[in-house]
C-alpha cells in the first residue's frame, strides 16, 4: 500500500457538521472526515489543471458530487500531535428555513428575514495532516501539484495545502498501536476490544456506483466529470484524540510511524472487513 501525507494549513475556524443533528445546534467533528478531504483534494486537482471549481447548490435536486475516484482513498485529516487544537462553542444568527437565503444578499430590498439563534461549534487547529492511500503508486505523482492551492473546506472554513510529503510505502502488520486516523468501531468489536479513551462519532462513506471505476490516473481527478456515487452509507468510528495506556491491537498498513487501519481502507472502498 502506498501513502501520501499532506500538510494542511487552515486559515480560520472550521465547521465539519455532525449529522444527523439539530438545525439549532450545529456540532462539529474535531477532524476532517474522509469524504470532506476527498472533495477538497478533488477541487484542488481541478484548480491545478486550470479548471473552474464546480458550484455546489444545496437546494437543487440531485446535485453532482465531486470526489476523488475510488482508486485514491482519502482517509481524512487530523490535527498534528505537536500543534494546538480545540472546539469553540458560541451563538450565531441564522435562517429558519433551509431554502432561505435573503440574509446573505447584498441588498435585502423589502424581504423580511426570518432569523433564529443557533448554537454553533468551530474547530480550530494550527495544522492538519491528511492521508491518501492507493494500491499502486501510479497517478499519485499528480497530488504533488496541489502544493500552495487552497479552497473552502467543510461547511465553514478554508485551508491551503502547504506541503505534500514524499511517497511512503506501507506494509500490512498486526500490531498494538494508536491509529493515525479514525477507526471503524466494527473492527474493535470483532476483536473484542471495546477501548476506553476514544470518542465515538457517526460518519458517512460513499456508496460507489459500478460506473465509478476509472481507467487512467487523470480520469475522475483532473477532469470536470462528476463522481459516480449512488449515495452515502453511515458507519460508526472511534477517534483517539488523546493517547491512553492501552492502544488497540489491529491490522495496520504501517511504516512504524504512520498506522492506517486496514479496516478503514476496506470500509471506504465498500469492501467487507474480515
């Protein structure tokens, strides 16, 4: 397995909304979910070949999805261990209906805005590290062109890729270690390891369409074709934001420093983990 590591610099506070949730209480993940990182890198790839970033409108029927093709598995992005991170909770005025947009217009005219007060969480981090893995190194060289590019990240936020590190080859190994990413809870339960010291989150992965497989390293990444996705599948994951005394024993793709759970890679591909 081959891995690319991305150094990502947020420019402000971010919100990666936890769903399902209340419209009045907007909670955030304390990391960048895999699907969010996938869409972020796909847009940067389009920018790197001078394509316009696609506009995503919430209120249209069946809006197109732009993500990395399944051959490149985005695993999310996480605060670096030696940097500050935290979640700030505050209040924010927002719309009462999902299709209400008059509050963001430059001129309000005679439209009476119907606002309500939200409780809103912002994730603040000095630096993030993201991971993308692939079975073959073919095509991964294109990601090096994403350095210094940035765009919107998540529901709220903006970030820049400051560095793409050298390609790393990972070996599969069963070891006791803390995962570098989120970890599917199913992998812990199958091994009889319900661990303390981790936070548990509901997340979503892509349900890949049979037409989503690509045949070239640029197809579905450095072009403007929407990604063939049939929907989203929920899953439950553990996140070890702090390291306790008893890390789990799992199958990892690892080089001794980076520990990618095999179960997460298989899950995001839509494969069954045994």
